[in-house]
C-alpha cells in the first residue's frame, strides 16, 4: 500500500517541477526580450540622432574693441560732477568690427549723450552700472544698420569708471 501512495505524490512533484521550470524559462525569456528590445531601440535612436543632426556652425571667436576714454559732465545734483569711463565692446569676430570702426563718430555721439544724461546716484551702484552697460550696448546696436551685425555686439565692459 505504501507504493501506491508514493506514486501519486511523485507524479504531482514532477508536474510541480515542470510548471516551475516553465515559469522560470518564461521569466528568463521575458527579461532577455526586454533587454534586447531596449538595446535595439537605444541603437535606433542613436542612429537617428546622428543621421538627422545638422552640423553645428562653429562658434565665432570673440574679439574686444577698445573705445577711447569718455569724460562727461553728469546731471547736477548737489555739486557739479563728472564721469570718466573707459569702455570695451565685446563682439563676435565678424564684419561688425569694421562696421563699428566706420560708425565710430556716431557711436561716440550716442554714448556721450547717454552718459551726460545720467546723475551720479543713478550709476554709482552695481545695478546702475549694469543697466548703463546694457544701455550703451543698445546704443551701439542702434548705430549699426544690419540686424546680423547688431546681434554680433555681445556686451559692453567697463575698463575704468571714475565719478568725481
């Protein structure tokens, strides 16, 4: 009788082991398919980026154009004060350098008018100086006819700044 009790138990354990093996094989296949699919799509997206990418234009080098020192009377507050400022224009190295040289009398006039319209208290703070720098850059851009060349003017830097 003990032999007949062992037979169904062995059959059940063989079925249980087969089911467990099948489940493990399905899990391994699913993981492999997932990893393979991920690799495939990563390779495909990498190829598309390389084929569709437009060659980037090389960044144009930057040049610095030094302007003569400006000395102006500031708008009176308590006493008469003057401003002496050295400026350098940071620009892309393009035809804008020649355009600025050709337009220098107009540019200097615009900057002188702007500087002489300021009060010492307006430009004494860091924020005031940054705003003035931006306004001078805008004046230079407005003196240039071509929009492409206007974009080549990056910023204006102070090389000296004295209020007395």
